[in-house]
């Protein structure tokens, strides 16, 4: 019997790569998206065409009512066994002294509040004391949490730092519930998120400065996420795994 996995922000980038890889390994996948219905449906169609099972789940994780709707739709697949907390945003690069309160509020509403709410709902479904079957949760943080992202994204870096703390704390809360909680911290990964922040060439340009001399690929991050989700990482919880080319 296949296991059920929900991935937030799964219509593009790391989420998309993770959905496709998970489906190829037998997971039934909930593909959450906020706006791009066509992109999410494409992911679902690719999975179904390869013989897998997937459903598209619209909803903004920063709005609790919509988030609850995502999980309720996911419940139709059966018990939840895995969760990838991936939905997040960046904004155009600038120092903190130029950032508006509107930008900061959006950054923390989606990247922090949305992630905490998502993790809470996942915990409620997977915890054995709540009738769940246990499972694994992976949060997508960022190496920016360690580097600080000065003059670019100190707000984004701070939001991802909150996810690092959540990972360590929640892993301790849920260990006895049969739920492992870990995080990956990608670096310069070649995905669409850089274009949404106004720098479509950022990964390629800065990737050359890493010790490995290149940007990473979404599929490389997906491989680490799947390892953490599955039984091969059965004694790993509370870990932060950097996938950043040595930055």
C-alpha cells in the first residue's frame, strides 16, 4: 500500500521536483499550489501518466481557513504519512532599512506563520496520540538562515531561521509520537524563485562562486528530502541538512 505525502508549494521548483520523485517511489502525492493551477495540474498529469496517484490542492498556507481546506482534501487519500513544508516567497533584494512593513508582513505571514500552521496540521494527523500512523516531516529552510543574506533578503533569512528552530523543537515534541522532523537548507538552486525576486540569473551567476563552482538543481534537493521522508533515515530527526555546494 502506498503512503500519502502532502507537499506545499509543489507546482514549481523544489516542490515540483520532490513531487515527481516521490511519486516515482510509490508515494501518493498532494500537490498544493497557491495560484498557478495549470502548473499544478501538469505535475499531477505527469505523475498519473507514469502510473502514480496525485491530486492538485489549491490554497494559501498563510490563511488558516484555506490551509485547513488543503488538509481536508488531502484526507480523502487516507492517513497522512509524510509532509514537506515547502511553500515560501522571496522579494526583490534590498537592505532592511529600505523594506516596507507590507513586505515584511507578507514575508513572515507566508514563510513563518504559514509554515508553522502547516506543520501543526501535519502533526495533528500523524501523531499516534491523535490516531495517526506516525510519519516524517521535512521543512524546506535555506542556507540563508546561516549566512544572513545581507543587502538582499535579511527578512527571508530570518524567516528561514525560524524554520530551523521549529525543526529542532518539533522533532523533540513528536519523537515519542512516531513522527520524525528534519529540514533541508538549500543554497543557490536553479529554480523560478529567483525570478520572482527580480533576479532570474542569480543562481547561475552566484553559483560559480561556490566551492563546487555551480548552482544546484531542484532534483538534488529532492533526493535529500526523499531520503529524510523514508525509512532509510529512520534514526534521523531534528537534523538540518545543508545542500548548498559548500557555501
